[in-house]
């Protein structure tokens, strides 16, 4: 029953991820490739604009999911227990969206192995947090198991974004006086 509850939550969460980050990885990749080829704009400012745009979209969709989690749990999923897991997962949406934008940047500058390492570390962190939560709290209730899993997922997304941000700082080209790319190009 815990896996069923988790699957119901993940169905709605997957839709929220789509709305919060759809297209931003491709847009950031295109922007970064264009900048490195034409060299008319500042890479750092432009990628920061992409990440900011992604963060705003993620925050907006996260707030919508957080506010309407009771409604979604009651009328879409037909299980009121899914409201709290949805609220917890809504906190990760801005970080997922911003990580997606950074993923596009790393793809464009050909730092895929380094970004893949960040994703691997994220998975290890996620598994560790979930196992620690379930075993240390001695959880046997399916609802609390689901809460532990979504809490671990949220913590892992925040951790992954933090690592990706450090990697971006490490790989960022020097700042220039060139302008950032126009927001319409990102959109």
C-alpha cells in the first residue's frame, strides 16, 4: 500500500515537474552554444538568467502544487493522505528546474562527465537519506514510509542543485562586459 501511495503521488509530481522545467534544459543548451559560437554575450550572465527563469517557473508551479495539494489529493487522486507528500515534493520543484537549466549549460560546454558525477552523488545521497529516515525512525506505517521517501527525494534535489552550482562556479568562464542574452531568446 505504501508503494501504491507513492505511485499516486509521483504521477501528480511528474506532471508538476513537466510544467516547472519543460524546455529549460534545451533552451539553456541552445543559449550557451550560441554564446560560445558567436561570442556576443556574456556566458555567466546569460546562464544565470536561464537559471533564474527556471527558478521562477519552479517556484510558481511549486506554490500552485503546495496550495492546491489538498484539492489534488481529494479530487484527482481520491486519497487525502497524498496531500502532505505533495506539499513536501513541491518544495523541490524550483531546485529541479534550476538543476535542469544547469544541466543544459554543462551539456553545451561539454562537461557531461562532471555533471553525471553530480547526478550519481545525488542518487547516493537520496538513497542514504531515505534509508536513514526509514531505519532510524523505525517506520512501519506506509504513510510515514512515503513521507520518508519524498523527504529524501526533496533533500537530494536541493543537495544536487547545490553541487551543480559549485560545479558551475568552478567551470565558469571569466566574466566580460558583454550584455546577457535577451530573455526572448530563452523563451
